[in-house]
C-alpha cells in the first residue's frame, strides 16, 4: 500500500490517491445507474398502479407521458421527466414556443441535460488528470477543472432552448403585421376566416416559416373539428407573443358580439403596422447610444495623436537637443 501511495503521489501529486478514489466512485455510479433504472418493477407495485389507473382519472401530466412502446427512453421516464404536472406543462410549453413539438420533447430535453452534464464531468476529469501529470495543481483549480465543464454541459440545453424561443418569438412578431394585412385582403375578397388562415399560411411559408407553421396547425385543428376559440387560444400559448394573444382576444370578442371580422382586422392590422414602425424607431434611437463607446475608442486616440503628436515631438526634440 505504501508503494502504491508513493507511486500515485509521484505521478499525480499529493492528491493523487484522492483523485483515484473520486474517479472510481464516479465510475461505479455510472455503472450502477443503468442497473438501478432497469430494475424490475415489484408485482405488488404494478398491481397498485393498475388499480389506481382504473379508479382514478389520470392527470394532464400522465396523459402527456403516454407514448408508444418503441420509445427507448420510456423506461427512464420517472428519472427524466418532472413528476409534477405543473412543472411538466411549463417545460412542454417552453419547448413548444421554441419549436420542438415532439411527444418526447420534454424527455429528450432532460436527457440531454443529464448526458451533457456527465460528459462534461468526464472530460473535466480527464483534463484534470492531464494537468496533474504535468505539474502540481491546487485543490481549487482541480475542482474547477472538473465541475465547470459539467455545469456548462448541464446548462447548454437550457441556453439553447431559451435562445431558440427568443429567436422564434422575434420572427413571429416581425411577420405578424404582414399576415394580418393578407388576412384582411382575403376576408374582404369574400373568403371565410378559415379559408383566409389557410391562404395566409401558404403565402407565408417562404418569408416567415414559423408563423406559417402556426397558421397551418390552426387550420388542421379546425378541420379536425376542434372548437375555433380553443384552437386560437392554443395558438397564442404556443407562440408566446403578446400581439397574437391580443389578436385572439379580438377575434373571440368579435365572434361573441357579432361584429364584422373585417372591421376588427382592419383596425388591428393598422395598429400592428404602427407598432412595427415604433419598434423600428426605438431601435434607431438606441443606435447612437450603443455607438458612442465604439466611436470614442476609434476616433479620440487618432485625433489626439494628430493634434498633440507634433507638439510632443517638438518638445522631446528640444529637450534632447538642449
């Protein structure tokens, strides 16, 4: 044992034994985790679950988790998915707003966080061993080398989904005024609201595919016989844009009170055009402020060199000559 400890100390530093024990523990955890997740279900628990399903109405979260038997991650559902229905719905809505509509999107999202986190820990451990072989490494640096890649790997899927959500919302917001103008033209030409939605979805595919996808989903759900008000509210939830939520409210109220849809679309389309112009003006007004620092850094030093440079050169020359 003393020879082994001396060998580890000479090659890996004073914390060599502790590092080997830690890596061995991580390795055993990675081996035991699949075995733990694949354990057979107790027949008594299976019987209780069957009785509970027949006696109780399943919650919304349980309905969303019902997938086909071909899903390879189904056996890890309890580990990869939130068991709380509210948390499950929140994550699913965020993924929908980011454009991920698969039934297993929540499961794949959490699996990506877990897999990338473990991969980051493994890569960090390998890099830490490499640095320890080159020279002495402090305990603080050792912990940072291992934990930082794991944390980055765990946060990366969340960052990606959040970024995709923001990009998709911006694309829908930019294309929504044009879609309202096209819808108004279709309605005034004599088409129904359902036909105008289909036409707008077809015309917007090239310029605004995200918004066209939402309108296509609305048209398909209406064809399937779903209530129009429910379909429009689901669209506002999937888009996550305040303009579309207000648009859905306008359509629902117009239908409830029996007012003209064309008049409502004309007024709301005009407001959306004005709002788009205001957003453009806001960005234009912010531009000079953002350019101030860059302008000062790129303009002031050359200007100072041109104005003061000859004087400094003359002073240095006179002092050198004297």
